[in-house]
C-alpha cells in the first residue's frame, strides 16, 4: 500500500510538471521566435543601410554584393532590373545621394529564408544639378541564399508622387 501511494504521488508530481511545461511552452517558443526575428531585423536593417551607403558612394561592388542575381525594383519609375540599379539612378552621373535616413523599420519573417523589411525613408541629393529630396515608403524582400541575406525585390512609394 505504501508503494502504491509513493507511485501515485510520483505520478501526480510528474503530471503536474508536464502540465506546467505544456502551459509555458508557447511563451518559450514565442520568446525564441521574437529573438530570432529581432536578429533578422538587425541584419536586414544593416544591409539596407549598406545599400544606401553604396548609392552615396556609387560603389557598384558593394551594391552588387547585396542584390540577388534576379533582383528587381518596382516604383514610380516602373519595373527596373538589377542592371539598372547598378548603372542608373543614384549610380549614374546625373544623380547624387547626399543623405538618407530610415525610420519605423519593421520586419516580417515569412519563413527561415524569406523576410520582408518595410520602412519610411527620407532622402536628400541632386538630380541633374538640382536639389532633389523627399520621402518614400519602402518594402524590401530579402531571401537567404547560400547562407547570405540578399535583396530580391524592392518596392517604393514616393510620397511626392502621392502628394503626401
């Protein structure tokens, strides 16, 4: 009888521990997921800043290292491919980027190899010698390829075009 009580007490204790573990498991998973998402956000914001820095310096090598081979941009100028991004726009002699800032950066991790970065950016520079400044909403889709995050798609909504 003593052995039966002892086994019953052990069983109840194990059941209690199991119930507590099951109850807290979702918060452990959410916490780990949030930490992973924050790490991805930090990395993508760093890469996005590197892109804008490459535009400022007209550094095609640095920009090419961030853009996937099949990258394209879709904005107020229409659809532009990787070659355009590396040779025209801010990379051309007609435009210069002096300053860029980003605010309200948010990341939505879609799966282990895909994440969407959105933010509002403010730019200041020149186009054909005349001042050019404004703000836009940006969406940049990144994919992890061969262990490295690369930009595969950018969409911008220029707030000047939207009269905002």
